[in-house]
């Protein structure tokens, strides 16, 4: 069993891809998406991004990210914050952060103690 699967296993519920806003994309995220979709940045931006001042997010459609259709359709090119979710480093600093994340993500393993969870997460984050 991999360290990740000891604390998290995605149930593909789609909850993290729903909402009327999405994570914001930094320059690396934008370039990764350009490469993954093999589309010029300008075209991709017009089609899939919502720009507000200096903030670039993905557009939403019917209350979910434009890339969500029964799963992430831009998996290789998804923003780093999407790839990191739900194993956020803030879990290590406060048990309440784990509780908040676990309340919105059914993939979190709730059957192990907070300390055990943190030990494994720390190991995973060290490698990234
Ligand atoms: S909320 Fe958690 S279990 Fe549901 S799709 Fe997102 S990562 Fe997977
Ligand atoms: S890019 Fe993929 S993982 Fe991120 S919110 Fe959109 S559909 Fe979900």
C-alpha cells in the first residue's frame, strides 16, 4: 500500500470540482495546461479561463469547473492546487484543518489517528 493510499483514496465524488469559483492558476499552471491541451494560450484562455484583474481561474459551468465531466478531463494539465488536494500541508499544523478537509472530501481516511495521519503526510510532502 502506497503512503498516499494509507491516508487518502479518491472516491470520485466531484465535490472538489464543484462551486462557482475554482483555484487560481499561476504561470506554471497555465503553461502546463497549454502543453496538455496542445492549444495556443490565447485560445485556451478565451475558452476555459476567467480572468479578473491579475487572477486567472478556470471558468465554471452549471456550478462546476469547466473541465469536470464525471472526473477531471484535464488531469495531466490540472493546476498544482488541484493535484495537491486534499493533502494540504496545513493539516500538519492543526487537527481542525484535517477535520475541515475531511468534512468536504470523503476520500480522507478517517480510521487512523491524527498523529498517524500527520506522520504519513509528512513523509509524502517531503518527497514533493
Ligand atoms: S472531494 Fe475528495 S473524494 Fe471527492 S473527488 Fe475530490 S478528492 Fe476525490
Ligand atoms: S482542473 Fe480538474 S481537478 Fe481541478 S477543479 Fe477542474 S475538473 Fe477539478
